C-alpha cells in the first residue's frame, strides 16, 4: 500500500506562484487579442442630420482608413476598427 505524502510548504508556494503566473499570462494574452477600437458618431443636438453609413464608408475608404464595420444605432453610427491605432 502506497502512502501519499502531503506537499511541503515550498512545493505549495511553487504551485501557487506558477498558477498565478499562468493566470497573468492568460489575462495578458486576452488583452492583446482584443485590440479593437469603436468610434460612435452621434448628433450633438436635435434636428441635426446624421450622415448615412455609405457616405462615412466612402470618406474612410477615400482616405485609406481601414475599418471592420459600420453599424447604425438608434441615435448614431458605430464604426469598429481593427486596432486602436486606427481609431
């Protein structure tokens, strides 16, 4: 019959430290993966017209600005860019 030894305090500290390091690396990887910027365009007052998504798309494309999507929202437009450097 084999008897299981209890882990020592040193082993426990190494295991806890390694787990914390892996958790921190995973959190950092998630933060790096989500490099998406969103720009919201809304009118500043009532009665001010909003440009349609096509005209915004044309203006961005004409200026060489790449984007992922333009989505109409009830009071404006949401433009999603691939990275924060483009926003």
